């Protein structure tokens, strides 16, 4: 795979070979959507915490390029004022910190071009640099099987569910990595969002995973698992198949 560094303890990777930092699934504007659609009044703290995490990452890694690998915003159908403001503030920061900002569109990123067009960023459906192929993961692009040696996706928001002695469940965000069925490598990024719920990948069957790439191109039970996040730290777990049904 080459050297891919986890920017511990944050949900970000750095690839020295292409001098690129990558994060995924920011879901900016999440609180506003929950208030409008479900009547849930969640304090608007996500953007502040994401920016704090990003600044800590930037202290550790000085990259030329950053790739936001999909689902920058949360609202499907439009772009609210608060969502637009958060995305704009994020892009303002990124274009000052990086020579190149790449946004790979995710399934939540409808209408994001209305915002990105005002900034020095590239909005793409997929991104290939040398051996590394970035795609959000909500669909299988044309020619997918022929692109890259290392595939980097988001979309799944991987997490593992663990239970203590009294049956209380803990959901721990994680990064997945390993081999694909066609011989390539894959990295599944955890969500950068602190609010978007993760898929409990050790509990749900393969056919119910969110990403068709994982369903069709990967034996997920063979993937390596590492927890990630300021609260839980970075801990290597057994392969995913060995974590299935762990209570």
C-alpha cells in the first residue's frame, strides 16, 4: 500500500507519497437539518469542534493538498443559510492553509457547487493521483475496477459496537483497511462529523452495508480495524470478522 499515516487521534490520514491529507463526511449543517426535519434541538457545536480538530491536525501535518472525500454538507435537497455559512467558513480556512483543495462529491453534496464556485477549490466526482484513488463510496463509478491501486472511500461512517459486562453498548468510530477482492487495497475513512451516526460494521451483515463498494468488492471480515478519535484514542483490534457478535 505504501506509507499511509493516521493523524492520531483524529479521523484523518496523510499520504506522504502524494503529500495529501484526507478526511471524509463532515456533514456540516447537521444540527439545523435535525431541527427542521425531526424537531431535535441540538446545540450547534459541531462546526466549532471540527475546526478545532482540523487545526490540531494541521499542527501535526503540513500537507500541500487536502481531499475532502464527500458529504461536506448534510442537507440533501438544498443548502440552508447556516449550512452555507459553515461550508463557506471551512473553505475560507482551507484555501489559506493548502495549495490545493479537492472536494469529491458525496451523496449529500447536491447544490454544493453554488458555494464552492466562489473559492479556489476543485469539485470532482472522483480523484486519482498516481496509485491513490479517492471516491466517496455511495456508488460505483464507471471504470471503477481499473482505477488506482489504493482506493480511499468514506460514506460508511464505520464504527464498532462493543458491550460491557452489564450489556451497555459503546459505539467506537474506526478506520478500516486491507485487501480488496481484486487485489487492490482499500481504506475506509471514519466520519469527521462528531454527530453523524456510524454503521456498526461488526454487527450488520455484509449485504446491508451502506457502500456498494464494500458489498461487492471487499470481504469486509478480512479488514483490519483501528479505533480513532480524541475520546477513544487509536487502538488496533482484531480483524473485523473476529469482532462479529462480540458482546
